[in-house]
């Protein structure tokens, strides 16, 4: 494909390796709702889907439990955990090059917009994005189609009138892209399970940023 009109990009597991901070803050919040300490493998279930989905669907927790967990998690995460990350190799350069291209660059993350913005500032990458789309602190807009729709609306484009591609590491990113008929690039350095991206129908699965560059014509 040539360079699309809009490039949407996930954050955790795609641009940043944020597992250290996320896992520490999840473990901090587990006792609040009576959950035991978990292995890293068990905590992987929390990566990708919104927190409330995992707590309800996987652990059968109530709305009150979800609210208590989110409050505890956020207090720890916003208190410093969000800065416990590294930018994946090659992603800073790729983001800068996309930012200099004719394509609009939109962050599309389930993370709260305020937190995602702070992470991009710390990483030195905020200036390259045309818009940061994510969830709200009241848990509004956590599913990927809603996040993408918000991002497109905010930059003033109609999803049916543009070419676009979503770059992400989980099946939710693929599903969000395909919801609008967009292409999906799955990255293997993130938090997906083996075979997850292929099983989700990703149009391209890459193991390096050079693979992304090839797909989007950079």
C-alpha cells in the first residue's frame, strides 16, 4: 500500500514497553478486591482489553469491585508507574518520520488520554501526533472502535472517505481497524499471544519497524 491518509497507532506494547509499571500497579491493586498475587503470565490477561472487561469477564467482579480496583490502580499508576517504560527500538524514529510525512498521525489507545499524553511527552514524541485519542477517566470510550472514531472525528475526517491503517500489538487493534474497513499492521514485539495477530486477521504482521515502513510506504 502507499502511504495512507491517516495512520493510527497504539501505545502500550506498540510504541512503549510499559509492562514493568503496569504489572507493579496491578499487583498493588489486586488485594483491594480480594484477588491474590498473580504471576506475570496471569497478569497478561490485563494487557489490551479494558480493565473493567477483564475484571468482569475473567474474574466475575462487580461494578463496585471494578471501581475500587481502578481507583487503587490509578493512584499508583498516575503516581509514577506510567513513567516506568522504554520506547521499543526503532519506534521513536518511525514516529518522527510519520509525523514528517503527509499522513495524519493519531494515537489510538485504551489508556486515559491524560496519561497517554504524559507518556508521549516524557518519550519526546507528542509533537509528532495530530491527535491523542484514548479513554476518559470515567471509563468512557475504552473499546478500540470508539477510540478510533473519536480520533478521526477530532482531526476532521470521515472514516468512509479516507485510507487508513492501524498499527498495534493485540487483536483489539486489528478488530478496531477492520470495524472501519482499515488495514491492520500487527507488531510482534508487543504483548500478543502466539498466533493471536494472525488469528485476528491482521493484514500484515511484522517483526521490526522496517516492516511497518515497507507497508506504509516510508
